[in-house]
C-alpha cells in the first residue's frame, strides 16, 4: 500500500495578512488530514528554504497571503527546491499581485477594467489625480488593506497617504469608483464555478472587517442577478485566469453597476491567486455549491500541484 503524500502547509509569514493566512492554513491542514494526507504545518519564516530542504515534503500547499507568499517569491523558492506546489506559478503570481500590470493584461484580453492612474502616494495626497469619486489603493496589497474611497463631494484627497507610518508601499493606484454590487467567481482548473454577491453588513464597503469579522458581510450564492450577467461573470473570470497564466484555484472580483433596464456596467477589479481558504471563505463556499466538499477541494489542489506552473 502506497504511503500517503506528505504535504507541508505553508502559512503565516510576515505580511499584513498573516492572521488571515494562519486561519486559511489551519483549515486546509485539518481538511487534508481528514482526507488522509500526512500533513506538516509550517509557519513560514526567512529560513523557509532550509526548513523545506530538511523536511522534504512531497507537496507544498501554499496558504500564504500577501507579499512574499502571493507575489511569486515563495513560488520561486519552491521552484529552486523542486517542491511541487499549489496555486499559480512565479510569473502569474507576480503579475496578478501588481494591480496595474494585471489590469493592463486583462484590458488587452478584452476584460473590462476601471480607468486608473498609478502615482506616488504623496502626489495622491496633495491633489485629486482623478475627478471624485474614486478609490485609492496600494498597487501590491490584498484583503483591502490601505483601500481609501474618496466621495464625490470630497474637499481634498485622502490625507492618510501623508502618514509616516503608512505601511502599504509608496505607489498607489487611483481608479474610478464603480458604484453597485460586489460579485466574485471562483475558477478551479479550467472551470468557472458559481458567482457570489458579497453584501457588507455595518460597513460602508467590502473592507477587511467586512471580509473577516463575524457577521461582517452576507454571502448570497448564487448571486441574484440575471442569467446573462451571471454567465458573463463566469466567462470573464475564466478569461482573466487564463490571460494572467494562473493555475489551480483563483477568485476574480467584480463590481456590477446595475441599471433599471436590467443591464449595467460590469468591471473586473482583480484576480486573487491566493484566495482565503477557511471553510467559510468564498472559494470553499462556491466549491461546495458546485458539489465539492472542503476535503475534496483541498485534495484536488494537492493532486494538481506541480513545479513549472
């Protein structure tokens, strides 16, 4: 009888999304154990190459979020070590993490994106670089960290960008604000799964607390939108996944400005190559709706793992 695969679940790290990663990692590790894998939980530090060299796992399950875990860096380490890993590879991870570069690729592929400018945060703090309303966000950050919404009647740009303790990088993307509904769609391999609408509860927009605090948002699955829009979200999610060169599981986020006539503007905001993976996170919920249990989803990701992604 063949021994079960040894899976190193990489979690934690040192990005602003450390706490989210620890939750994702623990949930995935427990699911993989229930599925019969031999699992090692690894809180990733700067010595990760040595740790994995000594451990010699069959597969690395990447449950890291944010810089280093989501931007191609850990993927490069795993390529050098020759350890097969889950999710997207080096190039796709780096590309998707850089919102400006990813939007350029998606626009070329015919995927609708919002007009934007990338400027130094001090420039964005001194004057409106776009006519309000607009959104200012770090170019390379996740989980809505550092996202600032500037309302139509704002007298001045976001002064938070002047702060000495601003921790989200000097370059920010300023993009046209898209009113409407928050939609998301998971892609698993070459299949676009269901579409969820996220409705913030007690929050002005789908920010970090709305995403992760208990009761911070309501997930409506399947999203109550027209069949045409539903299918369009699925089509664009798979198209973005392929255009960016992604592998494994991703999640594409959209804003839908619905019109009374039934149509509206559908804009792709970004593609997440390392989406949250607790049992109540969006991707596992969407996968469950498609008939894949959490154990089946995480097992599929392990069996899909490879180098050279």
